[in-house]
């Protein structure tokens, strides 16, 4: 509940607007509900699936726009003391024209101050940081790992776990990984490449931060 009050206070174009929230209580359980606008442009997961099905890459200018707006929205969330804990394409909603995005679904969000020394596991495994998977202490940098995965997925049209699997199996300088890096870089703006690589780091202390 406290997290929703904090999120409701965030006024940012790239963060979903929480219009209201309430709890439906019955004898067996309670269901917490959020009232938000409906974004007719769908979500980023649908955008990626469409591009994969049509075998067309998302234009570089759109990738850069996604990079900037996602970073801007995530910074606003972190500046308000919230860890989202479930950043992934399915939780990033688009306007009908696809010209802007908003970060949504704060069902797993927590105040940074409420995270204990042993962090709980939350979110989708494919976008989950190493420290969260290991139930180690974590901070807003766990969102940065997920952010990096989304930045990789968007231009490459492949889940980041494919790239990470190759890195683990063959080492960071294997020929397969180098060729993937080159293809990755050739399709998108250098800013997106650098932010993705610096965010996908097993050591949270060396991840990219939003300032």
C-alpha cells in the first residue's frame, strides 16, 4: 500500500499514472486493485513479437527513443525511493502511435528502505538480476540489470538470456560473443549499446546508474 502511495505521487510522462487503488476483501483473501489509464498501443512485448514474426528490426531511432524514455522513467521511480523489481517488455506500455512509453505494473514494487539484508525473489527469471536470484541483498541496481536486458532485447529481437548463455559457456572473448556484439552494435545507436552492456553486469557495483 505504501509503495502505491509513493508511485501515485510520481508525476512523470514515462511512469504510469495511478488514478486510484482499493482492496476487495472477502472471507478467504484480499485482492489489491489499481486503477490506471488504458494504453491502446499495447506493450513492448507485443511490439517485439510483431517484429520477430515479420522478420524486421525495430528502427534505430525508435530504439534510441525507447532507451531514453525507459531510462527517464526508471530514474523518476528510483528518485522516489522505489524499486520496481519487474522491469520487462510486458510491463512497458505504449501509446497508440508508439511514440512514447510508460513503465507500469507496480505489483511487485517495494520501497528501497524496506528491503532487508536478505532480499526476496520477485519478477520474471529471464530479467532477474544475479543477486536477486541468489536471494542476496539488492538495491535499485537490480532494476538496472532488467533495464539492460530490455535494451538488448529491443534491437536484437532475442532475449538477453541467449547472449548471457554464450558468455557463460565460452567466455567474454569467444568468437561467438564477439560476433554477437558486432551485430548488436551495427543495428543501434552507440548510446543504447553502451547502456545495455554496462547494465548487464553480474557485479552490481559496476552496473550503469541513472543520474
